[in-house]
C-alpha cells in the first residue's frame, strides 16, 4: 500500500486559491509534477475539506465508470471546511439509479439528430452577433468575450429553452454571479461570495418559476414546455426539479462553451501558425474543435465522494473521502497525448476529457461542438487580421477556466467568403 500523504512540499494553494487561477490560469506545472510523482495525492488545505487529487487520464476514466463507488450527491466541487451540501435535484448531483431517468428527460433535445435540426438557428445567432460586433469590411477593437464568446452560447441555450431575447442579459448576469461568486467583479458591494451565489440563484429560480407557470398555461415549442410534459417513473417533474434543470442547462450551456470559444481564440492568437494552417486546410476544423476543447479544458475539476473503502493506483482511499478529478490535467497526460503542450489543429486521435466521461458525460457536448465549429468557421472566413490589444483577464475561480475579458483588435474582409 502506498503512503497516505505525498508531495508535502507542493504549495496546495496552487490548487485551491482562486486568485492564483485568475492571475496565471491553470496550474499546469503543478499537475505535471503530480502526474509524474504522485498521481493520487492527498491534500489538507486550510479552509477546505481534505481531498485526493487525481491527475492521470486513466485513473479519471476508471473512477468515472463507477458512479456508485464515487458519488456526486455530496457535491461536485471542492468543499469548504465544515460545509455539507444539501440534497439537490440537479442532474449532475444525482447518482444511479435516479440519475439515468432524470437525464433522459432532456436527452432527446441534445442528440446529434436533434442538434442537426437546430443548425440553422445556431448559424443565424452566430451571424447576427458577428454582423453586429465586427461587420464585414470593418476594423476596430472589442472585448471578444463580451461581444461574441459569451452571448453566442448563451443565446443558443436561451433559444432552446424558450427564453425571450430581452431576458438574455439577465441570464448572463445571474450565471456570472453564480459561477463567478469568488470574483470581485461579479459581487455587489458588501456581499460575500456565498451571499452573491445565493441571491443570484434565488433570482434565477424566481425567473424560471414564473416561466414554468406560464408554459403550463400556454405551452410553446421549446424545451421548458417539453420538460413540463415529461415523466419520470410515471410522474411529472416537480417545479423544484424543473427549475433545477433549467438552471443547470443555462449555467452549463453558457459558461463552458464561452470558455472554449474565448480560450480557442486566445490559443490562435498565441500560435499564428495553427491559425494559418487551419485557414489553409478548413477541412481540419472538426479536429481543431477537439483540440480547442482539450487545450482549453473549460472545467478544471469535478469532485466525487467515496461511498466505500477503495484503492486507486494502489493507494487506499477511505469511505467518505473527497476525490478531485482534474480533467484539465488529464488532457495534458504525456502517456495519452503526444507533445501535450503543443496546440495542434490536426491532432488525431484526441481522447480528451473536456466533456467528462461515463455516467455524467456532458449532455450538451453535441451542441457545444456545433457551436464551436460554427463560430470558428465564420471567424476563419471573416477575419483579415486580428491580435490581442490588452491584458487577458481570467475569472477568479478554481473550477471554471474562464476568460472574463479578451481585448481584441481586428479587421474583416470586404466579403466573408473571399
């Protein structure tokens, strides 16, 4: 049996201090060392519950295949010390056997076939945003996150749910406050992170409560109306379950794809060879999308809690302990990816874990891929030149690898098809 505590000389704040993530991005140097020296490492950071850091691709795959031994019900992010998360109706925090039936309620709306049926609308939303932000034959400067990377996926998921366009801005603000509660930019004066998240989530729930009530009276051709009519084990979903579903779809459908779009543009800004290669070989776009997802890894980690004593890579983990699955580390695993710190638009195969794996594989993966293909296809044909015009500002978060602001100067072609 391997020792219980390893890598004591690593500064655990590199893993749990959101301000460090904001300053420098993901701690890839720490994860690289952990993969090499202690792929199953135990940490006891002040202010957090102790946890095991799992950093190898193979171990994360194996744990993800065992949702009953490694439970999501006790929370899916690193827990503050002494905090016990209450039971949740959110699908990502349900274990089998409840998880499967609840997931299938909305799954039909996110299958490849369903997404293909939405391509024209996704295309329309992308073109409208690009025409408004960087019209053809123009030049200028903008915040790429504010004008394109954020409103595009938010617009798509809002349209799927049936949220009126006039309300998109409110959804954007609420999701920023829930996900970015640790970031001072998204907190009101005098608010703590917990108060910010609680207030924003409460306002979001009130909004969807009202929308659900409206759809019950007058159904429409949207996902909220479909969820209202759905059944699990012969019973309709409660209002609490419906609201939780809507919150999850808005937060996940907005934030993660936003991160991939903005992080992808940043990668191309830093590697013009990759941009030119893709422009010369647009048939590589599907591979490039997968590489953007691997490279950016929009979610750094999710946690699981062991329900019984178990071993990972020969190391004993006791029942009730927290394990952090570092997807962003797995996506740089030297045993899986050749030259993992190179951004290669033609990388294939590319078994990244940006969407997770197993029971909780991202429901919106097909939509996200189409969104990424759509926006980068248009950027490739529309942009004549571009460059960063100011410092990149990242979200203060240990979970979401978000870029808050990406100043960007550009010039567009006279015609996007030339």
